[in-house]
C-alpha cells in the first residue's frame, strides 16, 4: 500500500506545461538568487503562513493515541479494546479541558503531551470521510455513504481530496494552491512542496508541487558534473536546439526541463545557507523529512514566499498484528518528530506561522482481531503550532460502547466531524475567504460548522 500516485500521460503534460509557464528559463530562475543576501536565514515576507501535512499511511489507530481517563469513559474504552487497551499506568495525563472529561496519551508520546499542555497542540476527535452528517441508522440503510469504505486506496484518496463523489479528484492542498498561489506573486518556486513523492493531496487543476527528497534536491544526473562538464554542456546544447527549433511539444518540454534545472540549481545554493535550528532532532525518516521542511522554511525569503503547503509521510500504520509494539514505536517517532519540528519553528521565529496536521486513511477497529486491529472509519487527528487553540479536544468524542449509537459494527466508529470541516478550518487560517472555502470544499455547507474552532 502506498500513498504515491502513478503519473498518467495527462499528468506528465500538465506538469510540463505548468513548469514551462512558471519557470521560463534557467537565467530567470537563477535571478531570484542573484540579488539575495548570503545570510543563514533570509528575512521572512510579511504575513507568512505554512501548512505541513503529515500523512500517517496505513490507517492510524487514533483511539489509542487519545484515551479518555475519567472513570466512566475509561471503563468503556477498556472493555471495547480488550487486550489492546493501554493501562492507566502507561498513560500521560493531559491538561483537563473540563471538570468531568479527562484525557491522556501513551507514555510513548511525551512530545505530544508537552505541546498539548503548553497550549500548542489540539486533537480533533472522530473525524472522517463524510458526504453528509451520518447516523447509525443512515449507515445501516446505506444512505449517502462514502464509496468503498474501509479500502486503503479509496479512503486515503478521499482523505486527500475531500471530493468523495467526484469522477476525477483533485487534492484539497492542490485546490488551495490553485486559488492562493497568487499571494506568492510570480515566483519560480511552487506553493506546494512534497518531501514524500507524488501524492493526490497536492494535485491541483492548474498547479503542481515541487518534489524534494529528505536529503535535498534531486538533481539531473546528466548535469551533476557541473556547468563545465562535457555531458552538461552537450545536454544543454540539445535542450537549446529543441527549444529554438523543435515542435510545440518539444519546445514546451525543453522549456520545462530548463526551468527545472535552473530551479534545482537555485535551491541547491539556497539550501547551503538553510537552518534546522540548534535543537537535537531524532533520527527517524519522518524527522528527516521534517528537517527538510524546516530548511525550506528557513530560506523562504530567497523566493519571497508568503504561503507554502508541505507534504510528508510516515508509513507502517496498517497494524493488523503486533499492534501494541508497532503502534507504540510509530507514535513515539511521530511525537518526537513533531516536538522537534515545532521547537525549530520557534527558534526560526515562525512558531505562530507554521501549522502541522495529520491525515490518515481511516481509523482502526476498537475491537481486537487477536493481536491487532482492522480497517475502520472515524479517527483522531492532531494539529500543532503556535496558532493552534491547543490544550483541548475538538469535535464530539464518540461513545466507544461496542454496538452502541456510534458503532457501525465491529468497533468501527461513525465519524461526527467531516474532513471538509477539518480542512476548511485549516484553510481559513491559511487565508482562504468564504467563497474560496466553498470552492475548495464543495460540500462544506452540508455541515453545521465550517470552522471547528481549533485555530486562533
């Protein structure tokens, strides 16, 4: 199971033409660096904001991340989860949001606890893919349900697109870029940046993201020897001939490649002066991806960026077996990486300007299959950053009674928060107006609240 998307011929042509439009020439791309000061971190544009999507691939068991600890609800949780229930002595208390309702996280999630208790992290309870508000009665009648529930590929696509009934889906991160890239002006660098390969979340109708790896810019091997290398000179000569004398598609492709080479050279030079802060980062692959996000944010002034959307992935959440050990390790990595990332954002002076948030295929069953869990529906999502109204749980925490009013069967919880409401709350903070929100999230008006209140 993967969250990356195979590119069709149409995707390739769209990318080529978009790049050709935005990256008119190597010299134009390099011009952005020519006037830049060689400082460690460039001055930030005014009103900078960034969203960082952390996709938890495989279906995170969110209800073993956020655990109710008041006596009545913990008893229900323990009965439903049986051998997967975390004992109270393995939990870290969260600041109480009300006298009667208390929550905790696993003792593997110290970073999440610290951010929450410091008011910089919130949980969104029981969020999922919905076409409209759905009750247990609606579910049992099969009324207006998302297609292909409990399927990895379908549900991850629907999470990233929020277009559950569209014939051809675009990502809601990509639709944000379509409508808001103009805030960055005519910049060479796209608004969307992926550190985890192709993904539906960042696919727009008129925009494509820029792809990096966790280790940096993926350069063309044929030009990796430098400007004076014979292979580089021959390749660029051929590109010039295709651009000047080729047919229309050849010219567009040559222009795209020229622009990509120019932008990659610009980024390589810019990243030489980047920063990840002075703190200690964990060694996980997720942390490496977030370090690259931090480096890109630190050099945003080189490109004059005022809005950016990043995408990273942590895999391994399809925990059908050995769940307690596997899931505990994953949440430990996630907690450490998020904590280190937001500490770096504070040090870089953008703590209030950068918001990270999780998405995942779906939640997992409350019931145990013996050693793990199976595919479910509603889930808990995590939002972190200085502009988060943290220290609280948003949305209605579900009744975890098996076969109860929120259980679709086998401990599969029916969501009470739509992914459109979740995304719209983030997009509104990012700067999307009411009309833009309706375009990005076309079914938003089917739900009572467009803003869940977890952003300041």
